[in-house]
């Protein structure tokens, strides 16, 4: 997957067509699976799973067959089109696996629909039985989450427009400077 596309995954988020648990718990040295549902219109798109590290989304795996070398043998992703469910499993959990993840649907080269999931790693207790991670597939975004998704999108669009305007102004001024420099040389 293109590095620019991974950066855009953080900044260009389409309307969230993914549904699932916003937080999942996993036990150290065991496995955890997260199930996310998507809309029928998104069946044919590539689904991705990445970890947010210092504001960047580092791709871990996708349904096109990519697996990050650091996760070989520890991660799997399946896309059950009959139930429109993406299942991502992380095996042999480490403390470093805790954190924010994004599941994305690549709608076009520059547009992702994303859903954020926080993975918490719990210490295994000697008396605890393995915890099969069952999740409610019909989890909807709360109004508060939808509000903050919208606010984030508006802020990103506003800042992007300001950056675009600055780049255009810079290019115009640079071109004007070059034209003035060529005119001065020809005199």
C-alpha cells in the first residue's frame, strides 16, 4: 500500500460505514479477534488494518494479501462477504500491541472510510480461563462519537483548504519571481 495513502487514512475519513466495538480487551500472550461490519455497498473494496503510531497509521494487513513483516504469523484478516464482516485476529499478544488501531475501507485512492478501535492488553491471571472475545456486531456509533468524527472532519477540511491556499500562493509568487528574474536578465 502506498505510504501517501496511509497518511491520508488518518486525515481523510469518509462517512463511517464500519460498525463494531470501539474498545477490545486482549490477554497477554493470547489471541484477540475483532469483528467489524460494513455496508453492502462496500463489499468489493479492500479492507485494511493499521496501528496508529505517533499520528501515522502503519499498515499491518489488508484483504489484498499484504502483511507487515513485523506481524508475519501473528495477524490475519478475513472478509466474509455473505455477512459483510471483517475479522482481524492478533495472536501472541504483547504489551506493545496495546493502542489505537484503524480499520479502513479503501473507497478510492484518496478516500477511506475508517473505524477506530482501542486494544487494551490485560495481564493473564493464574486462575482466569481463556476469554473468547465475543463482540456485538450491531454496535452503533454514539451521538458523541459521531459529533467528534464530524468535528474532526471539519477541522481537517478547514486546515487542508488553508494549506492548499498557501501552496497556490507560493506557486504564484515563485512563478512571478521567475518571470521577473527572466525579464531582468533580458534587459
